[in-house]
C-alpha cells in the first residue's frame, strides 16, 4: 500500500507506519544524546502515552533512565487492509525499540476514563511490575463518558463572557483571516469541558492505583497544563479549556493528600505550546505557534515535545534538591516561551501577520512540517512512493 497524507481540516486521516517509526527513533536518539537521567524513574505508567507529550514522556523515561513502561492510550489498530492511527504506529515502534534495548514495555488500548481500563492497568502492574514510581497523566480528549454517572461530556473551545475575534490561520493554505468565536451557551459548556479535561479523572486514577497498592513509596505523578500569552487568553486560559486547566491544577492538593502516607507528591507541569493533534484543533493557537517558532528558532531556544519532556525529567523532576516551582506551585518548562523578549517579538509579529507576509515573518512551514510528522509524513529518510506493509501490531498489547 502507498500511503500519502490525506487531510480534512486540522485532522490527518492517514498515518505512515515507517514514518511514525522514524519519528520515534529520532526522539530516542535525542534522549540518548542527552545522557542518563540520574536517579530517574524506574517503573512508569503513562496515561495518554501514544502521541504528543505522552509518547515523549514515555521515551524520556525508557531511554533516559532505563524505565519499564506501561502505556495507556486510545488508538485505532491497524487491521487487514486498513490503516491504524499515528498513535498506534508510534506505540508499535516504541515497543519494538524498547524491547530491542531490553526494556519492559507493554500497552493497553482503551478508554482511560473507564473503570474497566483502570482495572486492567492495575492488574498488569500487579502481574508484571508490582508497583510504579511515576504516573504521567497526559490525556487530551474531546469527550469523556463519566464512569460513575454514565453521562457523556463533550468539551468545547469557547470564550466565556463575550465573543472573541482575532486572527487565525489555515495552516495548509496559509490564509490568515479573522475568526469570531461565540461565548459559551450556558454554564453547561464550562462544566462539560471541566469534566473532560479537568482533574477528576487524574484523581480517580490515583485513588484506584493507591487503593490497589501499586504505587511505590516516594511515587510522583505529573499532569500537563498550559498558560500561554495574553493574546490567546480569551480562547485558552480564560476560556472553557482554561477552566478545565484551573480545575486540573486545583486537584494537586487533593492528590498530595492521597499520596502523603506514601511520601508521594503530585505536580502540574506547564508546558510550551507545540504542534500536536490536540493543539492544532484550537483556533488562533496555530498562528501563535508559527510566530513563536520563528522567534524561538532565531534565538536558538526552540524545543519540541521530546526536548521539553527530557528537560522536565532531567532538570525538574529528578534533580538533587528542591524542584523549582512558580508562585502557584507549578513546574514551568514554558519558561523559554514566556521569556519577555520572546513574547514582545511575537506580539509585534502578531500585529503584522497577513496572508501576504506569513511565509516570511512566521515559521508556518515549520508548523506544517511538524504537523505532518505527527502522522509519520515528511521525513527525508522515508520513501513515500514505496509500498509499505500496513499491518503493524503493537508487540505486547496487554
Ligand atoms: P495528544 O492529542 O498528542 O495526546 C493525547 C493522548 O491522549 C493520546 O495518547 C491519546 O491516545 C490519549 N487519549 C485521548 N483520549 C483517550 C481516552 N479516552 N483513553 C485513553 N487515552 C486517550 O495531546 P497533547 O498535546 O500531547 O496533550 C497532552 C496534555 O498536554 C494535555 O493535557 C494538554 O492540554 C497538555 N498540553 C499541551 C500543549 C500543546 O501545545 N500541545 C501545551 C501544554 C500542555
Ligand atoms: Na500526550
């Protein structure tokens, strides 16, 4: 089968298994190049492990400190004549590399919000690892079926008080236009978004893991958040998704209470804006990212998901002494993005950006490259005109 990218809006409908494997290999090479993460994690559960920050976390743990990893994700498997999703191929490639390096790696494909998948995960930890010493929570989903009520919640990306109008870009065509987004219809939009992307499910996971006795003494758990610049506040941090992030961050004390007798601790890490399947769905943000990339690359401080996660592990989570936190107790690896000089330049470019000057003043090409690479396309090492065997299975799906 010849596999080419096929897109609909911000979604790519196809994924390339060998390209995905190339993506994973590149990330492994990077992590190895940074050397061993001293006193790093040894047994790790990653929830949301197949793409974006989750797969980068899994790679950092496995290839940075030799960790055994269990990954939970929700992906479409490859089957006879049918392509799987990118996260499926990423996970197959990751496991192949991990096993070749003598590392334990198994995966669970299913709905992480459900009690059933939590139970399967706990059984697997019991059977194979005994306990885990790090739990990464990296889910990004548009919906959640609540395990206790059965209610299906759908998240929305909306401002809260009033309509928001600003620039946005169609990153395929490079057309910059104004977009107006209507505010929430009712409190329900906020509640539903908080139900999907807030902290309740993270807490449910930790409660169940603790109850089952599969958390090691001194366990750490980390979930990911975003703040970003003022120009995206109406749609991001002060919008419905921001309320969910407030809720996620607000769950830290409750999880710390749960972990106290295990000498465990929970953190939220605020990460940099990056091209992932989730962020490409947010209006306004792709234009911001393409300007941000331009500025950060020029200054030599650009990072992708793997650079971010390797740094989170090596320079925040596993250092001697105290972990540096902001005034709200959060880990910050968005420090370079939020630097004043960076933000000042992005704000200036934001004012100038038009369809006509976009290629010149932004890194829209870098955005596109990253987007297609998420799906295994755009790698020099891969011959996309060559037949590829589409049947790639995750070797040790639990
Ligand atoms: P992503 O879309 O690349 O990854 C989402 C992961 O969640 C995938 O592994 C997917 O399989 C899994 N997933 C989704 N629904 C699931 C379900 N029901 N059951 C099991 N697994 C499920 O997203 P990304 O961007 O890596 O986001 C991860 C976290 O990082 C999110 O909390 C996001 O808000 C946060 N973040 C993202 C930033 C960005 O710019 N992309 C910036 C800062 C934080
Ligand atoms: Na992720």
